[in-house]
C-alpha cells in the first residue's frame, strides 16, 4: 500500500510540476489577466499574483517575491520593456535575476531580440494557450537556473 502512495505522490508531482511556483501576471486587460490566472491554476500554479502595468508590477514583485513573471509588452504608463529595465536596475539581486516571460501579439526576430536585450527570458505569442503557457513556464524557469 505504501508503494502505491509513493507512486501516486510521484505521479501528482509529475502532473503538476508548477505547484510550488509563485507567478506574477502583468497585463493591462483585466479579462486577459483573469484568463491567464485561471490557466495557471489549471496547470497547478497555486500562487498567482496580478498587476495591471509595469509600475504596479514592481510593487507586486517587492510584495510577493514571485518565481516568474508573465508580462505583456504593450502597456501604459510603463510597458514591459520599462518594467524589465527597472527590475534589472534594482539593488535587489533577486529582482535582477527574476525570469520574465514577455507576452506579445507580435512575435518576430526583432521582438525576440529586443526582449533578450532587455533581460526577458523569452517571448510568448498571444493569444496564450494552456500548451504554450506550459512550455513558457518550463523554459522561463530553466532560463533562471544558474549555468
């Protein structure tokens, strides 16, 4: 019986590898934020925090210390690039190394190069799907691992 319990626990860990993650969703459209939060919950993420723009996201990073940030690129008054620049300039080492996954309706070589140059881990194409979100979480966390 103990073997089955161990197998069940191992299977559950495999099914929800993101359960221990804390994710901050930065998106100016409230409906999209809500959909992303629900998708993250479906993937097993239990701690999802939300912010409507780059400025409020900086406060949320300080308050919640997320493991990863999903950030829209085009927002006002501070866009995704401004948010990442502010993070990377932070005196907090955790903020300087926090993995950020950009979300954008436009994903091309120029956008990806600009994202990498700003310090983002990758760019996720909108509309986001559960499958693309799963890959982005895995890739974003892998990018955060020390080399």
